[in-house]
C-alpha cells in the first residue's frame, strides 16, 4: 500500500468523523439534514495573519502531483467522489458544492475549539444525541448513542486506498489553494492534515461512562432543542479540540477502531517520505 494512498484514506477518515459533530454543539443549533446552498454558507473567519516578513515554514510532508493524471477541476469533484465512494454514500453523507473549501475548513477546525456546522462537507447524522440519567444522579452519554455513528465507521473501512490515491493527487492543488484562501498563504495543507491526525490519536479514553451537562442558558426562553446544548462535565474533556470531542462522542469501541486505523495510516504514511 503506497504512501500516498494512506494519505487519502486518512483524509477521508478525518472528513467522515466530522459528521458526528453536527448534532452536538453547545453553541450552534444542529442544521436540518438537507444540503446547504453554497451562497448561504457563512464566510470563514480570518485567522491571525503572520507578519509579512515571516518566512514560510519548511514543508514536512510534500505531495507531488502525478504527471500521468491531470489535476482535477472543481466541476469534476462530484463525479470523482461518486466513483470512489458510490452514489448511496455520497447521497447520505457528503456535500459536493464548494467541496475543497469545506473540506480544508473541516480538517483545520477539527484541531481547534469550535467547528461551525454550516461549513462541514457532510450531512447531519441521523437521530439525535442521547443521554442516560441513572438513579444516582447526573447525566452520561447513553451507551446506545454510538449506534448512530456505525455507518460512518463502516464507510471509513470501505474506502479503497488503491482507488483513492489517484483522486487525492488530482484534487490536492484545489485543496492547497482553498487552504491558502482560508488564510494560510505560507502553510501546507498536507502538513496540517497530519497534525490533526496526531491530535485525534492523542484523544483520551475515559475508563467509564462520560458525564455531560446542559449548557446554562440565561433568560426566560427555554431552548427548543436542548439536546444540541450538551457539553462535557469534566473541564479537561470540555477543553479538548472539536475533533477530539467527536472521537469521544462516537463511543469507546468506535474511538478505538478509528484510532487504530489512523495510527496505521500514519505509520505507513511516514515510513517512506513522499518524493
């Protein structure tokens, strides 16, 4: 299995993990499970810009487009993804419109505290986040809540790295351009992707049920959908990045399965440097 194929499979894993966050947001209500028009998507917040004279950091993990395959045009992304993942998966999980911008924003935000749902390249997970309230008091993530994410884990397992490698190489110029337009003209998107994977692998694994609580809402008007306002009761868990919180919310079995996949990708990806 080539170095480049591990890279794309890792990218797909990161993107599909993002779906789990859409029905859990302590600050942003979950969107309806319909495609979000590009025109309605909010502008990406501009990150802090480095000083003009700051040199570009060295590229740690370069990606070299193949001379045998021309770069993919934005208009061909939908057909290419459908050929790779299949029409049912595309209709169920993904948003194709403005995909490069949504994809790089998703990957970048998984390593940050907040991830605006309207920017994700995926559709909402079916059902809603559920909790258990035992007689002893408190609220915990329900054991069967992880069933909602089983299709996402299955999708990650179904991706063929051999077929995906060509698509990633063809799409990379669009991803790099979108990343620079996001506000990182001197940064390399592939390096950011690997850094986010490392962060996901560092997600803690609680020994028992994870306690949660509703975010306090001040005022006389009660939330109409309180289940989207849960947060981790443990301050250490609540301070994690949005991607790490997703890893916790998919359930311990799925978390271990996905982390094993990501660890295997990273090991293979860095075994031989890309030319």
